């Protein structure tokens, strides 16, 4: 199993990171490092909080974890530092701001995700509507039965008058 220098590893991670954001297969072809090794390095870097998409996608198509890593990396930066960071990484300040806002809104539900809260509300509403529908169906069935009985009673009374 070949041993790689720290410089070779950082070079490969740099190719998988923004702004190059090359796919792992391309980095493997360029550097001669096996794909499994590159995937391992990428996963280590991600677990360390580094944004390493390594998939060749546009920044808007990155995984949520990579976007979050960028938000964490840029959290304490001043406006000028953020602009420099974005230039180095091939990102736009507006993208990072949108990602930061999305991260903050993701926790707005008091621990629950926004989607989970909405889903719970929709389930509650669905149960209420089903309960109301059952009640109305029973009332309709009762009304139909009373109508049938009243017609039968009327028919009996009419027969009694003819005799």
C-alpha cells in the first residue's frame, strides 16, 4: 500500500475542493492516487468540517453537509474576509449568505425541522377532516333513513284514506 506525503494529500484535496471541485475520478486520473484513497481522504476532510464536494457539481447542487461546512468556515469572517474567501473558493457572497440563512431557518422549529413541523400539522388537519367526514356521513345516512321511513308512513296513511 503506497504512502503519500501530506503535500500530495493536500494537493488532491485542493483539486476536489472549490473552486476546482473536480470529480474524484478526474483527480485520480491526474494524480495517480487510487479512487478509494481519495474517497477516504475526502470523508476525513468532511468529518473535520471541510467543504470537499469532489463531485464536479455546481455549488448550488452540493450536498447540505458541504454547504454547512462553508457556513461554519465563514461564520466569524468580516465582510472583506468573506469576499476574499469566496473569491478563493469560486463562490459568491450571496450564495454563502443564502446558505447561512437556510441553516438558521432549519433550526427555527425548536429542534424539529421545518418539514417535520409542517408534516405534523398536516397530519393533525387530515385527522380532523376525516373525523368531520365520518360525522357527516353518519348524519347523511340517518337523514336518508328518516326520509325512507317518512315516505313509507305517508304511503300507509294514503292507503288508509282510500279504504
